[in-house]
C-alpha cells in the first residue's frame, strides 16, 4: 500500500467511526442541541460534507493547475514537514469560525447528510487514483484557516477534521436528554 492509499484508508476509518457513532441516532435526536451556539448532529454532518467536498475539489483543481503549469510547483512553504495536528496547534484559535463555504446552511434530514457524507469516500478515492505518490509533498491549495498545506497534509486534515467532529458529537450525545 502506498502513502496515498494509506492516507485515504485513514480518512475512510475516521468516516466509519463517525457514521457508527450516529448510526442509531433518530431524526428527532439529531436536531437536538443544548443551546443555539452548538451545532446539532445534522449541522455537524452537513458541515463535514461541505468541508470535504470543498477540500477535495480544491485539491483536484490545484493538482491539475500544477500539472498544466498554471500554478508553481513548490515543496517550500511555512508548514513543510509538520503533521496536521502540529499545523492546527500553530494556526487555530480555540473557537475558530467556520468558513462560509463549509457552514451548514440547508438543513434537512440526518439520513440525507449521512448518505451524502458517506458518498464523499467515492469522490476521495477517485481523487486518490489521480494523485501520484511523488506529488504528496507539493504545496496544495491553502486551507482557509491554516494557510499553505501540501497534499499529504490536506489528506491528513480530512481525517483530523472528521475525528474532531466525532469528539464533539460524542460530547453532544453524552449530554443529550433521554427522549
């Protein structure tokens, strides 16, 4: 298994952990929130979908722009060789604001967003088929909060981000009243 496949497998495992956590949540429970400042399970799942869709689209556009000479091919940038956890530690504030393109905005059912989020794995795997191992450390598109990242870090971010929201959902479920 090459490094691209390994990173995609880690995202898939994070996705599975998240979806397993919410598998038995009812639509009613999925809409519950302790206060207006906290996202409910539907909002978290919708956000994960938009964030991943935008992240993969941005990576794919950047990859082809580099290959076609429309962007500079570079391995040098601020966060070179750092893990995504180290980058987030250096760049994120405690209560970071979500970029508007990744904000939950449509609502709807948990069933819809759970299925949509699950299907992002197919898009990710198709992207991974296009990405070459020797391109992993090329600078990819900037993350809206963390700035310049390479393709390796962008793939790590997908896993990190899913796990981060899984932790938030775990806390939400733990405080949820019995319905």
